[in-house]
C-alpha cells in the first residue's frame, strides 16, 4: 500500500521518445543532394550520399518552358552521378509520373544502376527503356516491401496520389533515417481502397526521423484535398442523366479513375472506345498487370468501329486533357480525327485540371468544342477532377506524425517551398532545422548539425533536342529566340581576292523578316547600304573577312532598325575569288 502511495506522484514514463533525442547519436555524416524538383515542379531527382554510397530517389523530366525554342524535354544534370558512378547503389522510384521517371533512359545511358519501383511505375519504365533499346536490373516492389541497396535499408510505404501504386520511402543507413513522402495526398476512400499508411508514418516518427522530404505542391491550398470518391459521385451523376455520347479526357496514368469510367459505362449499357496512343498503352499495361481483371474484353469497341454503335451506348476515353496539339481530343475539336466526328449534343468531360502553362491551348480547344455545340463539363463547374497532392491540413498531419529533426520542403516552386517551411515552423519546427535548398545544393548532416553547402554540384537544366543531350545551351537558345522574333537576313558578297573589289552584285536573302514582294524598296535600299559599306572599307584598305563582316553587320543593323524597328539576325557571307 505504501508503495502505491509513493508511486502516485511519480512522473509517468513518456510513451514516445522524442525524435531529436533518438535520431542522431554518433552516426556517419551524410549529404542530401537534390538535382531537380526544387524551386520548380518537374524533373525530381534527389541523392542521399553516406560513406561512399549513393542512393537516388526518382529521376524525372520537366517539359520545356515558353522560351526554350525547339527543346523537347529537360532533364537533371547528372554530372555528380557521372563523377561518382561506382558509389551509386540504387534508384528508387516513388511513382510512375513523368516528373519522376522521365529522365531514367538518360540516366541509364550514364550509369548502370538497379531500379526499384512499384508494378505500374516499373511497367511504364520498361516501356520507355524498350523504346530506347535499353535495359536495367529491375526490382518490382510493393507497399510494405523492405529491401537493401548497398547499406541503405529501404521500406516502401503506401500513399495516395493520382496514379496507382504510389509510394513513400523510409531509408535507414549508417548516417541516420530519412523519410521521403513522394507525391501524396491523404485519401480515406481512394478508388482502389488502399488508404495511405498513416499508422506506419506514426511508427517511423516514434523510431526517430532525421530528415523529412515532403511534397509541397498544394501547400498554398487550405484545408483538405477532396477524395477521389468525389469524382466517382460526379461521374455517376453524369452517367445517370445523360443519354448521349460521352467523351472523357483525362490523364492516361490515372488508372483507377479510368477503371471507374469503364465500370460506369458497363453499368449504363455503354461500350468503351479508347483514343490516343498513351491512353492505349497505359490501358494495355494495366490489363497486363491485372488492374482491369474484372473488365471483360467485350466491353471495348475499336475506335474505328464506333459508327455501328448508338450514341447513348458509347463512351470514348481519350487523351488531350491538356490541349496537346497532336492529341486525340484536339484532333476531334479541329475535325482532324480519323474516326470521331463531333456532333451537336455530344458531352465532353475534362476530368483534369490545367497544368500551369497549358491554360491557353486548353481554352482554344474548349472554344472549338463550343463552336460545334458540344456540351463541355469542366472541373471548375463539376467535381470531375480532384488533385493528387496534399493540402495544408494533410501536410500538418504528416509533420505531426513524423516529427523529423530536420525538414526539407520538396516538390514545389520557390513560393511553395517557402510556404511549406513556414507551415513546418508554425507547427513548432525550429527555423534553423528547416532547409529550403535549390537544385545542386547539398544539405550536410554531421554530429547532430545540418548545414547547406550552396552549389555543391551543378543543378542546371539539361535540355534535350532530338538526339542532342545538353548540346543546346543559353547561347543557342538566345539565337533561336532572336530568329523567332525578327527572322534572318543573309548577305552574300563575292570579292576579288587581289583587289578587294566586288565581283558580282551582292545578294540579299531573308527568312521570317518581311514578305519580300511587298518590301522591294526596303531591300533595294538595304543593298545600297552593302555597296556603301564595301566601298568605305575598301578605301580604308579593310577588306579582310573579319573587318568586312563586322562592318556590314553593324551598318545593316542600324539601317534595318531605323527603317523597321526590328532586329533580325544578320549573317554576312563573304567569298574571295
Ligand atoms: Zn505525381
Ligand atoms: Zn510529381
């Protein structure tokens, strides 16, 4: 009895050991080095380096920005990986979106590394590799899988996102414990029934996490991102009430949503036709992987045979939700589609939201649809799309469960990273434990301290144009910009190599400058300028190629600018005969 009395005031044992105490006792120093995905949304790629071993998380691409003329895609700069090839132990993939897997074929040309990815992501990666005649050591993993790459002990954790099989990772190694969320949201009723494993996140928080890297895309959105179940309700409403042809444009990779469109169609006695190469590819892959197991082949009809099917019995699932010029929906809108002629009263559903930068082309397509008196359903008017990224309240939950010692906001433009840093600070994370870092910077963690090493390696954009990787830089882009703005003038001059006098009349050619037939006067006057310049230089004895090129360029530039206020690229070509 006496004992109980004494114990009454004993402080209860804390049932959680604080993350900061447990996480960093006497561990090897390590670095986290993002090569892409910081201060941008695109080309995600992050390295963890410890004891001469490197683990890569994701390897994505970015789409070219407005002024990157002629550039196909942008990938991370792999210089650091190239220089440390022998240290690289593995590449782990969070999910199959292009900004996470699109750079893999380029990486694998530099370094042979085992790739770990979920079934759908791996299927998409394999497809890319086959297109590029590449192969790799591949390991298919699932939520809950635990595996090793070198000394990295890795665990894949179930998350929710706008593509099936999205994973977060817990990575334990001699330096400590890093958790990377990948792209995620918290969906309590996802279409595949697999809810994000919050319990595991909480356990990892108890074990102690040194560094958390977390998706920042929707940090500016208040509250919670709605569940995919919301889309399901809207789709039900559309199918219940519409007895005309339904055409749905969505992201090919959102397999579960597409499966729901298919199931709803079957329920409403509709056959399904699919249009667009990426949609056909992903559906074939989904079928192979068993995502569409309960859908009979007879539910589908070839797009070229839809003529025989009544409008009320047909759903078309198509690419083109981003207004891509060659996509199936855009071709339908512009009457260029081989099998689908749009007609009055068709219903086109955009089950998507515009990716920033695409708004204009999408609205052009929408206007074309209106011209055809097609009924257009957008996410802004009906809940036919929800985001795949966590809003601020969901982010707060993840921070609270994981309670990392250090925090790096990831996957976001600069404003997103800064706001995510502020959110974490408001939750009690000390400012000097939050690190907003750029591509190519490194966060070094050593004896319980973390510091940023600015510009540790190159975090530049590497531009891909056709077969050329990185050969187009700022100089070439500047030329392409000038050419696109005012065109080109070439001036061909043949001179006597002995006397420096003109052998024939100089020739002027233009491209993209003016319509020649309507500007004969201007071109004649320009030719006179060339005569004058050559005469002037000859009288000074300056008939060498360099002096003459410089003089013609400069005089012509002034003349053209004064007459037209334009700055075309001017290329003199001088021949000595
Ligand atoms: Zn994603
Ligand atoms: Zn992403």
